[in-house]
C-alpha cells in the first residue's frame, strides 16, 4: 500500500472521494470538505491510502488547528488534562466522524488500510510537533479504530440521535411512534398550523443574512459570546457558497420577519440537521419542534431519504420522537510518529 498527504481535497477526484464518503455522512463529503478549506482557523491536509494500482482504499481529512472557536472541539474542554493534540483526524464539524474506507473491503484488508492510515496521520502530526485525535467518532468507527490506540481507551463524549423514517410520508413516521406520542405530535403540528405563519422553503444563499441574525442570538443565549452577527452571517455565507443548492432552509416568517429557521442537507440516505434557531421574542406554538423535526421530515420524505440525523443534545426529546441513540467517542494518539508519508 502507498500512503500520501495532499493539501486539498480538490487533488482527489470528487467521484473517487465520494465512493468512500457517501456511506459515511455529510461532514466527510467532498463538497463539504472543500468548503471547510476556506476556514482560516486551521490548515487542511488529507491522508490517503492507495493500493499498488492507485485505487483509493482509505482516507481522512486532517486539520492542524491554530484557533478553535468551538469549545466542543477544543482538547482542553473535552479531553483529560494530559492530552493536548493539535491535529484533528476526520471531520472537524458536525459531531459525526469516521475513518473513510472503501466499501466492500474484507476485515483483514480494512484493518491493514486503517493501520496505514493511522501511520500517515501520525506522520503529519509529528511533522508539526504534535499528536492527533479523532473527535466524535460513531460507535462502529471507534470500535474499528480502537485497537490502533491501545494506550488511550475510547472516551465517550456525547450521544447522537438518528430518527428512522419508515414508509413514504410523514403519516407513516407518525404511525411508527407509540400511541401517546402520536397524539402529541399531531397536536404540535396542528397548533403550529393554526398560527398561520408563512412557512418558506428556500436556499441558504437567499436568506443567510436573516438566518445569521437568529443564529447569533441562539449562540449567545447558550453562552457563545464570540458568535456575534458578523461571525454567524459570515459562517452561513461561506456555507451557502460552498454547498450551493444543497444548503436548504425551511423558515417561519411573521410578515417579512424571519422568526425561526432550520438549515439541513440531504446526503446519502439521510437528511442532516445542521442548525436551528428561533427569535425568542416572537414565540409561536411548537415552533421549535416543527422546525427541528416535522418540516424537515416532510422534505426528507419528498427527497427520498430514510433517516433524519438529529444530532446531539436534548436527547430525550429526540428519543420521544422516535430517535435511535448511540454514543460518540474520541480516540487520542500519544505516540510519536514513524517515517513520514510522502506528500502527493
């Protein structure tokens, strides 16, 4: 096998990368990673493992972090005190991570690919005088990678929620819930509809300024003082530019004023909730639940996806709406690297 490091995901053909990434999720997709290269807070690179014929077998984005604005990705916030890696392996955003391997590899070949990938990541981190970690690994990903990091057991960080979407429409989803929850969901949808708000489905590019104002308020309500209007509007503008028509918003308006929105993506077989924010000065009946769950679920069915990735936090509320919950883990490397892989 041949390992290498390249400096941009654009050096890997999109179809070749997507062959590995599409089963893994949005935050490891070619287009998402290309957009993340515009983030000035880290230097990007990509570890690749190919066979002797040049077929891509395994890969991981790498981030040498200079300034991490998100506390949940700061090692000093979520890792034990003696562990301070500066390189993130895998997805840096979205709280959903895995090492990428080609579909259909047998267990022995997959293990060999991951060993080579770990070596390439170590080499990159060592070149920069630090070590690496994999944050927010899914449970299957942590199980596959854990044998390669025997000195630091997997650390549980959070729980993750995914809502299955059976059948062909939202009525099928509601019917899959326990009877008491069915009554509650129908009431929440009915009360929201009675408020007669203007519900619009649009591209993020067409509303990122209004959404940025709401998102800044949401972040500051949760103690993130650095996430002001300029920062959040800039973040959403970069995302709109990078993701284009893939960045979808469902928003509620009272007249011309946006009072809540949900940003989401359809990718693979899943609809991925990216951000939800409300104007708390303008309450509406069950606005959050409709923006977070029911309106994106309607669009997910229309698009043909079979699950809604609802993510972390408020896990019990998500469980009550049918979510399957699993852990998210971190693995940390404390070892110096061996020989560095060649740069492609």
